[in-house]
């Protein structure tokens, strides 16, 4: 039976007939749906300019709504540091460059936006927390990650940082489920392998750069085998120390080794200074002996040649040569002795000979005046 809005009519009984109950205001009549729609249209016309709705204005509103829906439904914005990966029903179909790009609305196409230019950072063996109020950074050590066993069966505490970047966005999104966790696990495993093949002393001293390069190459090789689409930019060792329980003993050993190297360097420096001096002195003595030998041999040869020359002249003129030899010999002998002249004819005996030229060389300038005063 159709329902009637008249009170008491129809199949509903009672003064508040109808399933919606009494109308607000207590009039007892049921609400009229057409009246409600009419009042809503009147209010909408009053809100519109000119009090009219329809015609060009309605078309304009429809076009604007369609444009807004189309813009947000069919375009996507890719930031400069991102790359758009378009999935059509969950399957990878293409890439979108930075900027505004067209795509079909969800759920037909979905766009993933990985940040391909950002350098990501993973800390292993430590965790850093910054206090914004004090502008300080607190580093918390994680022994379960940092303690590693070396090849010579020593324990070393290593904290390091891995910097990585997305190299292939599709592989990065679809081949690995947890990229950061994968990079962290692979980096820790690679560091343990490299440290396990090395002794503790090179790791603590001179082999830090070599260790970083070996770990970076091993991490990259493992991630490439996974098809992770990740490039390892750098591996930095932050702290390489023995465990805290034995660090004092290790420092004593390092100090002793440093002293040993210092003493060895000092001894080597002394040897480098003394040995060349000794070699130079020996060479000087050898050169002096060689020169003396050459001098004696040359003089002997010269004397022999001179004697042979004199012999040849003696054989040609014995008297003249004999007299010449006598005169030369007397000249050589008398030049180094005091001279005494004897005048046999005068009968006065010995006549003193004064070598004036030699006296002038030997006597000081004031000596002749004193001698002259005594003579007077």
C-alpha cells in the first residue's frame, strides 16, 4: 500500500504517521523531498553571481572541474633529484625525466620517485645522534658491529661509513627489498673479510687507505652480483683501534716500536755519515800514496836520464866535463855553508866574509843602527 503524508492515512497508524517520524517543528507532517531539493536550488542561485545558474557559467564550472581532475589525474611532477619509474598494473614500462610528465591515472599507472642524485650515508659500528639545542653530536659505539678478528688472531675495533648512490633505478626498486639494510649487511661482511685477511699492525698504521679501497671494491662487486643498482661512492674508516680492554697495552707496544724505529733511523744516519767520511779518507790516503809513488819514480827516472846525459858528455870531453862537475858540486856545497876567504899573498891570515845580502834579509830594520853604535 502506498504511503501517504496525510496524518492517519495509509498503513502507518498514529498521529506521527510515516517511517521518518515527526517533522522538526512539531507540525506532525512528514518532510517533502521535492521541497528540500527546491530550497537547495534556491540557496545555490542566491550564492551565484546574478542569482542564476546555468548556461555558459555551468559549462565553465564543468570545464574547470574537468581540467583540475585531468591535471592531478594525468600528470606527475618529478623533482630535479628524482627519476620517475612508471608501473602499469605493477609492471615497469618507462622512465620519466625531471619536470611535469603525463601518466595514466591510478590504478592504471603508478609512479615511483627514487632520489637518484642524493648521496646516502650508512654508519657501521657506531650511531650518531645530534642535539639541536646544544648543536652537539653524540656517537654511540656498537661493539657487535665494530669488533672484528684479524688474520693474526687479534681483535680490532673498526668504525666506518659507507657513502652510496642509486645507479640503476629499476634494479634498485625491484631487485632488492631493503636497500639500506642490504648495503649495511654487505659492507659489514666485506669489511670483516678484508680485515680477516690482514694483520693488525698495517690496519692500525699505514694500510688504512689500502683497506678502504679493498672494502669498497668488494662491496661493489657483491652488490653488482645482486643487481642492486647501487654504486658505492666511498668507504671511510672513522676509528681503527684495539679493543678498549687492551688499548693501553697496544699503545705501549706501538711506543716501543716507534722507539725502535727511531733508534734504527739514528744508527742508520750515523752510519750514512761515518762510512762516506771513512771512504773519503781512505781514498785520500790512496791518492797521496799514488802521488808519492809517481813522484819518486819520476825523480828517479830524471836522475837516471841526467846521469846518462852527463856520461855521454864525459865520454866526449872528460876534462871539461870533470871540471864542470866539480864546479857545480862546489857551488851546491858552498851555497849552504859559511864562507871564509884566505888571502895567501897578503899574509894577514883569514879575512872574514860578510854576506850583506843575506844579512839584510835576516836582520830587522832597527838592528843595523845598533850594530853601528857598538862599532863606533
